């Protein structure tokens, strides 16, 4: 670090090009070293320092007080940003926040699925042909969601039975617990998120046709026969692949968002006004 007898007497300005320099490495803005900040009351040419340069100086200085106090102006550092930065950059913390955001997205999707349930329950149109040369992403999405909902409903009963001319009133059973209801809601929204992510992924690949054929085949079967068949396994597997891709996208978004928030909070927490 640049050594001066009295930091407050150093009234030199930043370099003539107008860009501040780090008082430790004498370099300008650098992404790898972090932003140039003002962590203390020093003025002039020694007022700015890179975040990582300051951290290295504090941890390697021979003086114990250098970790807590600026050796020039004797200003005591604030450590709020250090704790926030370590927390926000921790992969486990980012993963936890990503899981929460992903879960919220799935639950919101469950309400969308419940609203559009009649559309998904229609299955394959009577005018659809299994061996068609034309495949549309929207139709593929609809048929895959319909097939996945049918499979999950057969296994877990995620779709509530409603009264109607073709829907007999369900027998009185013991109401599900809160945990069971939450799990069913999650499973109801998961196909919408997983299949949506899957369709987005395969739009640029020459495999939309086979995927749509599988979706049409399984959707046309409806609830007939056992759900533990090859096509059911493939459909659920495709949905899980899409869901994992969506979760990875959410993780990447959360990591970038945390980084941006830290950069915005840096001036408020570390710099001296």
C-alpha cells in the first residue's frame, strides 16, 4: 500500500485521465479485482482501492490493526458487506434460493394448469395423425403436458374430481393433509414448467417429430391400460429433464441477480459517503 505520513494531507487528485486508481496495485478498474471503492476517510490519490486488493492487504499485513482499521486515516472498516458477499456467493445459499424460486414458479404454474385443465384433458384431437410430417411446438407442448398429467394423476391423484354429467361425485374420503395437498399442487404445476423448458431446448434440434409422436401416442391412450409402460417412462423422463434444465436456469439467474445486488449494495455498505 502507498505509504504517506498523513493521508488527509494528501490532496492530490486522481490521474489526469479522470479515472481513479487503486492505492495498492496502482491499477484502474478491473473486473477480476472488483470495483474501486472508498472504504475509509482517506482523500486524494489514496482514496480508492480494489475490493480484493483491500481484502488481501487486511489479511496479509504484519500489523494486526490493519485488518480492522485503515493504517492512514485510522477509520474502522465496516464488515457488513464482507458478510453479505460471502453469503451471496456461497453456492449452497444460491442453490437454496434457487430451489425456493423454482418451487414458487411451479406453484404458480399449478394454478395455470388448474385453470386450463379442460384444454389439457382433451388429449389428442380426432383429426390428428400419428405419422404426420408436420409437428408444431404448441401441439407438442399440449400433448406432452396432457400425457404427463394423465400419468401423474393415475399414480398420485393430483387432479381433483369434479361433479358433472360425465364426472360422478367422488366418494367421501378422509381429506388430505396439508403436506399431501402441497405435494399434489407441486406435481400439478411441474409438467407445465418441465415440458415448457424441454420444448424450448429441443426447438433447435431435429427431434421434435419423435417427441411429438410419443406425446400423441401416450395422450391418445388416455387412462386406458397401465401407466407403467415404456411410453409413460419416456414421457416422465422428458418432463424431468426439462424440469432440471429449468432449475439450472433459475440457479444461473439467481447467481447473476445476487452478483448485481451486491454490486449495487457495495457503494452503500462499504464506501464512505
